[in-house]
């Protein structure tokens, strides 16, 4: 941990904080069996509010790059170090509590963030925007052509069915079935091919970061910057939505339409945060007070909340009936489900409790100006 001294871009920090808070909310239900629909992922095609969380992480990673990187190739050691640390932390989260290298899941959320950050930052140069737009376009169209028109090995025709698509084949080939998501068995939602396509979400964030940085350097008003970003967001939603009629919006496959659709919503959120500046500090202070502690310590809370949740599930205690159950189950059953009739509400209130606990921790660290950076 170290003191935070670098200036921060408020709208990006607010989006990061909103994303982290959303992650804690959807990742910590009292029970996965009873959740309100906005807190669930789409079963396959489609996009729920929960499906915005992960691409928003990649988006804010990209949005921060123009403020921290000038020439990616020249800053290769720093970029490689950050990418490898994120991947290493993700692997540690995967093995924590199970301690089995034979069944260690190789893909994961932090692994994808580290992977996508590495290539997004490495390809960034303040003067090569045409090159990056070309790469971005090739990435979107190339992935569409691969999934929509080319049959995976062993298939007679193109398919995007769960476990039978190109990504599932590549994950089994590269990682082996024993190192994939145990609930997917033969495929992984954070697999290699969809991690490559997810770089497009980082690129979208970079484009937003450049627009924001250039507008600030020109000293444009917050409302003018907000308007530009709002129109950009509508454009992304329009292209992603219309294209999605033919190429489904799908998180697990991280389709090109999913990258564009979720980036469009990220643009709109940033536009909204900038628009609030028009009304003075009042509305922003409310958002800052809650979301900024999450945004400033995103890595700490991501890693820490993962360890916290896993610990509650591996610590076994005795239930009132004398059975051995995870500590998390005992807390939920005794202090939430036991007095709340609605299973969805009791599960949701457990999530809120976890969110409040982390807010208090992060608020204290923020007051002490202690942040975990890599």
C-alpha cells in the first residue's frame, strides 16, 4: 500500500467505483438459488445489468491508459509487470481454498484483465490512433467471421452453442479440461479466445479516455464533453444493438456486439457523471462519498472480497441441527433467512451487508490515503 498522490479523473473513478460496488453486490448473494433478476447473468445470449460489470472493469482499465501511458512499446517492462501481477493474483484466487494444482483453473477475471490490459496498453501510442482503429475493427469483424462462418474443429457447421464453439475447443486444447471452470466442465467463460476478443472493450475505454483527455486539454466545459460522450454512447448502442440481431450479444463468448453494447452503456454513465457537474458539487458529492472509496482501491477490494467470500465458504461450523456447514451458510440462515419471508429479499440484504462492510473498510483506508497499486 502507498499514499495516493496522482491526480484522478473523477468521472472514470466514479465509473470504476460503481463497477466495483456492483461486483460486490452480484458476487455475494445469501444464496445463488434466490436472486432478483437484475443480479443474475443472462443464461447465454442477452445482457442483464449484471453483465455490464465485467466489461466496465475492462473499459475503465482502458480509459485510464491515455492518462498513464504515452508509448506502450517504450514502456513495455512496466506494462508487462502489471499484466503479470494481475494474472498471478487471479491464479492465487483460483487456487485459494482448494490448493490443488492438478485442478487449478487457469482462466479467470483478473487473468483476463491482466491479459487485455497488456495488449491494450502495449498497442497504445498517442500518435497511432488510426492504427488502433484498424486493429479494433479487424478484431471485431474477424471474431464475427470466425464464430459465424467458420466451423470449429470436429463440427460440420459454424456454431455458438455452449461448449461447442471455437472458444470451448481452444480452451480444451490449450488448458486441458481439468483446468477449466468446474461448472462449465468443457468450456470457460473467461477462456482464451474470448479474452482476445475482450481487448476490444479495453480499446473502447482508451477511445473514451483520449476524448476526455483531449477535451480537458482544450478546456472545454463539462457539459460539452458530456454531450460528445453521450452521442458516442448512443452510437455504440445503436451499432451493437442492430448488429446483435444477427450476431448475438453474449457475455460468455464476449461477442463483438457485446463489446460495443456494454461500451455504449459505459459511455452513457461517464456522460451522466460529467453532466452532473453542471448542477454544482451537491449531486456529485453524494456519488463521490459512496463510490470513490471503491474506485480508488479497486484492486484491493476485488482481491480482498474474493478471499473473504472464499474463506466464509471453506470455514466449516456446526449448524443448530449439529450438521457441518460453511460459516457463510450459517450466517445467512440464522441472521437473514430466519426472519425474512422472501428468499430473494433475504439473499439481497446479505449482499447489501457485505457491500456496507467493504464500504466502511475502504472509507477508512481512503481517509488514511492508503491505496494498493501495482
